[in-house]
């Protein structure tokens, strides 16, 4: 709702505008999942809430549109795509990794690479949902029940690999 001139008062170019958009989305998601990981509840419940928030956000219409724009801009703005996956100091993966580090220290999980484990868990929560959404094979946002089923399956697989064996 503003002129191009007004936009360029705040941003030097399209790349800066896109970078700001990406960072705002990442910050919004990070803050929404951080409170779940800071809560003092059982591991499975925490992973369920985190996974559901993450999968819901990653597969929603606005996120999918933003990711498609980033992908479409790759040939003109390759730095934008690199920054999309850059590990800024605080992002959903880093806050999950910090949580997993605390669980390892408490003896609840056994894992020697919590960064990798965090990436695995996040990917598991969106298996069969994210790629079909991003490529248009799944036009509608997944139903809440579908996301919850995915997340519960992700938790079972994650704990089979990293849970403390009795």
C-alpha cells in the first residue's frame, strides 16, 4: 500500500526487502516455538507441541508463498537463498538444539550431535507434507489431524533413535 519510493527509503534494494521478510518470518516462528521448549513439561509433550507448531507454520499458505518467492528469486538473488538456510544465532533449529542439549545433560536423551538430531526431528514432522505443499501437489493446508499424526510418528522415530533405553 505504499509507493516504491517509500519502500526504498527503508530498503536499498529487493534483496534487502526479501531478506527482511525472511528474517521476520523466522523470528515469528522462533518466538512461537521457544515458549514451548522453555515450558517445564515431559519430553514427549514438549516435542509434540513444538512439532505441531513447526509443521503447521511450515505448511501454511503464507509460509509456502514466501518460500516459493525465495526459490523463484534464486537465480537473481542467490545470496537470499543462502541466507534463508543460514544459521542465525536464534532460529527454530537452534532453540530446539538447545532444548535437546538440556535433555541430554539431564539424561533423558542420548545423542552426540544435537544439531543433527534437531534437523532430523524438524524434517520428520513435515514428511509427506512440506514437499507436496511447496511443489503444489497438495493445494490445501494439511488438516490438523494429519499434522498431529505426522508429529506423533516423528516422536516415535526420534525417541527410538535418541531415547534412553530402559
